[in-house]
C-alpha cells in the first residue's frame, strides 16, 4: 500500500489578545501575516513562516464554538492561564540564535536552550495567550 499525499496546512491556537499575539508571532518569531478577519477580540489572524506558504497558524478567539458548554469554556480558560492548553513545536537550524532573537523581544521564556535526554536540543516560550511555543534544533 502506498502512503497518501497529505500535508499539514494549518493549525489553530487560541489568542486572548489578538494584537499582542499578532506582535509575538510577527515581531518575535518573524512570521508573516497572511489574513486578519474580524475585529476587536473576535479576530482570526493567519500567520506563518515566509518560506512556507503552505503552512499556517490561525490565531483565534478561545472557546467561542457554540458547541462548548460553560464548564468547558471555564476549563479552557483555566488551562490557558496555566499554559497547559495548547502547544506548537517549531524548528530552527540554530536554536540558540533563535532563542536569543525571541528573548530579546521580551517574550516569556519557559526554557532556555538545553540538550534533552531524548536527543533534542530545544527551548520554549509562552505566547501572550499562554500557549507553549517550543523551538527544536533541526537535525
């Protein structure tokens, strides 16, 4: 059996303050803005790395799905506040240089670059909504 030709197109991360999240992904990570729809806190902002036009992150208002109960909305809000709700893993050919650049913007550092016991060198930040953003060293 042959594998299917399927690629990652986009992923969604909650953003409680669209302007702060936009600034983090644009200014700290260097992503380009691809779309920005809505207004106020009800904005869906699409960003992505300039060299990867076919891969995007959509920053969206958290817990606005009409199928979510009030208890689920409260749980999502609590998990976001603790930084345990969402994570994205990025990669860089030089994780130390990437860390220095992102840290210089005042981003919330979770972990400085270290060699993990499972063979990856990585670092981590928290975006303005509390999402964990990990950056792995490319092999």
